[in-house]
C-alpha cells in the first residue's frame, strides 16, 4: 500500500541543531526502509511529509512512525 502521511519530527536524535533539516530526513528515510514491512519511503521534514510503501497494517505503521518520532502530535 502506498500512502502520504503528515509527519513532524519531534525526537531529533541524529543532529544537535534540532532544525528538522533535509539531512535528518535522509537519515530517517534510510532507517525507515530497513524496517520490516516497509518497501520504500521518502521523508521530507521541511514539507512535513512522508511517502511510504508498506505491507504491514496501518496500526503497525502508526506505531513504527510514532516510535521514530515522526507522527504529528
């Protein structure tokens, strides 16, 4: 399933600037595609968006994104 998700990166563990930059988005994309059930992903923190192809159920996807700090609060 392909879906566009509105995201907000609130748990920046990749950089000390905490500025939600493109580099963090690229690193999050790389980490996300390593997760089971995620076929492809593209995180754009500047646009607060995620394009994701996945084979897990929607609740599992939400739990995964929440655990990575990517869901809107």
